[in-house]
C-alpha cells in the first residue's frame, strides 16, 4: 500500500513525524509537506511562482508551497505511483466546526478527494508541545486500515479530531456533524511600541456551541470525533426555497 502523508504545520512539526512512523505499519509512506508552517491557508493553490520540492531524506519532500500544492505534487510527480490513501496531520490544534474552511490540514484531504483518492485529516485538540500525538497516530492507523477495506462514499473525506489525552483515557470514536463556532471576541486589538493600533485575529480558546452530535460535543467529552465532509456545498433546502422566487 502506498500512503501519502502531508500537513499544514510544516515538515518539521512533531505531529507529521509520529503519524508517518505509525502508518509505516500499513505500507510505503511518502511525506510531502510544506517546508514551514502554513496553518490557516485553507485550500490555497500556488499558481504565480514555481514550486521547489527538496528531498530531505528517503521518501520525505519539503515543498515551498501550501498543503494543497503538496498533495498535487505528491500525487502527480513525486510518488512512484498513485497513493491508495492520503492522510493529513496530525495537526497541532483541533479543526472543529467552521474552522474546517480555514484549515490547510483539512484542505489537503479535500484536494486528495478531488483527485479521487480516499483521504482524512486528523487533528489533536491541543495547544501544547508535549501533546499526546501517539494517541492520534494510533487511531490514524486503525482508521486508514478500515478505509482501505470499506472504501469511502463518493466525494467524501473524513475530518478527525482527537482529544489531547493518553490512549487509555480516550473514549470511543463517534461519527459526528460539523459544529458551529461562536465568533465573539475573536479579535484582539492593542497599540504597538510605535503607537499604532494593531489587530490580531483568532484566539486559542475553543469557543463552540455545544450542539448535540457535533464534533465539538464529542471532543469536549473525551471522544474521538469523525466527521464525514463532502465537496458539494450546495444547500439543497435553500435551493428548493429559492426556486420558488419569481426572478423573471
Ligand atoms: Mn496547522
């Protein structure tokens, strides 16, 4: 089995190393990842300058681009054959609810799905260096094995979030829905040393609505969360309603 591993925290992040090591139980692992942290770049694709892929060790490539660039280069150029699965992570920090739309980790799995390759993104709900990446890596192997046997529904990939707990403290995996973030107080503003005002977007606090069955509800109670995502963003309920509008 051929496995492509990528992330958005960069090739030197602890999560990707642990993930790749564990996945080697299942087959040939090639890492193609950004040469530096590219978190929150979403599904960005580099079109206006050339990309370089530096082979830093056997089957490990650092690319001066985005996670989406890495998946493209991996599938179409760097891997000896088409991967059977693409795994993105282990991200440092959760990717819950609306955050999936900003996440480079999630976008990499989305890109693989566009290329017709089964994929999942996996994130650890942590802000600490000494986090339980091993717990998430263990689950990644289990999930990858299952996906290889069962396959995934068309146009679907999985967004996995793992609580930052030792393996024995993790509760059973739950299949969940994409939750919803609360957007209160996300911008910090202050004055810089030169007296100019600055703004800083984002806070490390996980501030989500505690919706039943959601990714956040699962992770906040110590469960591993597995959310099936798909590429079709059409809101079919809204479509039916809009069709009744007289636009002539
Ligand atoms: Mn990241």
